C-alpha cells in the first residue's frame, strides 16, 4: 500500500515506466489548485521533476492521466468506490469538482443531524467516531469524510469537474472543465444527486413575485424571520425544514399527500438496528423495483406533534399561484413571501449524456449499479441502486465492494492488455 502523502517510486506493473508520487510540497491546507495529491507516470523522472512549478506544485498537465479505474465524484460514494477498487489491486483516481473530497455535505443545511446513529453511519474500514448510539451532526460527517479520504489508497484530484466522458470500445476518456483528460478501462460515476434539484411544474409558480428556492439552497431559518413561507413536499427534508422554520416564520407545509411517518426508535432501538437484524437493509431488492418507494419521515414524535398543533400548518397542495397570492383547493387564498421546494433530486450524470449510457429522462441504465450499456461502467450512490441503504453512509460501501469486484472481473475476462491491474 502506498503512503499517498510521501514520495515513492515504483515499477509500474503494466509497463516499464517509473511511477513517481509526490505530495504537493506546498499544499498543506488542501486548497491549492490541482488538489491534494499530484502523481505522474513518466519514463523520465528528471524531466518530470523539472516540470514542478516554482511554487512546488506539480502543474496540472503533469498529473498521471492513465489509470486502471476512474471515479467521478469525491463524496462518500466516490471514496467507497476508490477504496474498493484499490483493494482489487487497481490504480484508481477520484476526479472531484470541489476543493476537497467531502461530497455535498458542506452544502446541506446547518442544523442537519443524521437520521442514522454513528453505529449505522460508517463507511467500510473506519467506524464513525464519538459514540455508536449518538446521532452525528453534519459537520461531524464532513470531518469523518476528510479523515476517511486520508485512508484511501487512490489519487484524489480536486478541482477536476468532468464535463464529458467518451468511450472507444475498450476504455473511457474523461474530459474536465479545466482541459485535462484522464483515461481508464473502468469508470464509476459517483456524483450523487445534490447538483440536480428536482423542480416540479406547479401552476403559476413562474408568476410568483416572492422568492422561490429549492431545499438544496436552504441553510438556516433566521433569514426568513417574519415571512410567510410555503414549504412544498412531504419527505424528511420538507418536514424538518418546515418545523425548524416555524420557530421564526409563519409556515405552511403544502403536499399532495400528508407526510407518512416511521418511528425513529421502535421498541427502544434505532430503526436501523431492526433494518440490520432483519436483513432488510442489505437485501438486494433494488433491481426488482420499478420506482423507489415513497420516502417516510423518520420521527421521534416531534414532527408529528408540531404538525398536529399547526406549527407549521399542513395543507393539501395549492391549486395555483398568481403573483403573491396562493390559491388553495378549499377556495381560500393567502399571500406568501417565499416558496421553498423540498421536492427531491434527480440523478446527476450530465457528463454521460453523450455516451448513450442514460435513458431519455437522464437516469442511468444499470442493474444493481452495473451499466447495461457499457462494459466497465458502473454507478454508486443511486437511491435503491441495490438495497434500501444504497444511498446512505452505511450502505454505499456494500455496493462499492460489489461494483468493484464486478468491474475488476469483467474487464479481465472481456479484454486483453487493458489497464495495469496489480496482480
Ligand atoms: C439533507 C440530506 C440529509 C441526509 N441525511 C443522511 C443521513 O442522515 N444518513 C445517511 O446515511 N445519508 C443521508 N443523506 C443521504 C446521503 O448519504 C447523502 O446525500 C450523501 O451526500 C450522498 O453521497 P454521494 O457521495 O453519493 O453524493 P454527494 O455527497 O453529492 O457527492 C458527489 C460529489 O460529486 C462531485 N461532482 C458532481 N459533479 C461532478 C463532476 N461532473 N465532476 C467531478 N465531480 C463532480 C460533487 O462535487 C460532490 O463532491 C442525506 C441527504 C440529504 C440531501
């Protein structure tokens, strides 16, 4: 295993090239352009060294660009994928658009507390710290992912937004917004869904003269103090945000169907305990479902109570909006300052559109995370991809092991001379 923060030299298994690994000498705070780790496969170490910039960073064009596997997205799914691929002996790179490999967690709302206790919020190989039965906060997840990234034996290249991916029949080329290209015979798309908020067509919403925002843009409630806010949705985010906002604003929770609840701790144990001991959590039933089941609100009783006393006020979905006037099915009207859409997310895979890997709605064509259109292509982090826990901290590692084993096997059996898998 390599220590990715130290310099090392090794013979490549695929050719006679020397692989040199450099920790960016001046990149101690993870923020320098080009990312956490720079690495370069070259036959000429001296000339490579000369290409170091005067600031000690390896210039962007000098990254190693030919890998056994590429992972697009450096969140929990990307990290789990990279760990599993490297355990299959594959030289792996994560290409992450942001400045560190912590996924979308820093962009989630400030008060977020996990619905899963620490014991059920761990990725493979590293327990979530600080108490197994405690429900961690958002920032603890960010710290956890930072430390997890340090344990992953892969190149993590930040500020690398993948714009397009091409396939030539044997492997993939990823083109980044900065003009870099990376190649590999295997590619895992792990870019989550947070960058594709789903905005439903609601009658008159385009005439609304107040503020319209999606839950993905919501951070904290005080910005809405004194307003009338209509929160649209009936899932976990809708209810949590509506209840939090209701302490500062007049809030209506509008939804087609009333929220449905699940007790967070039935019979005194976390729901995830029961899902685990019954085997439900890991049941590979995802491929047999046509659509993901409706999300239920995990509740200790607090949310149901708040809605029962009308703070926030639950209402059937409005029929239309006209300016600031909102029309309700019972014929009444109200005015609103903001409409907050907690209406979910779609898969975020724009860089695969040209590849023909997606269906007409932009969703991956896959079975259990394995592409049904391109050998060597896989997905991670999709809701109900394989199991009920596929899109969660506790479940994505299981899928990562499955996908990595399949990718390693598929490529070995269907191609010759591809990649440089360590045997
Ligand atoms: C509000 C909220 C609360 C949640 N609470 C929990 C919880 O309590 N417990 C739990 O287990 N799960 C929870 N989840 C679900 C899930 O664990 C998270 O959504 C998680 O962040 C998904 O991880 P991911 O790696 O699949 O995607 P993301 O975290 O979205 O990471 C995707 C990464 O891909 C990068 N990326 C995107 N496009 C590109 C591109 N073109 N090129 C390169 N990089 C790109 C992004 O910058 C990002 O870093 C919650 C989700 C939400 C939205």
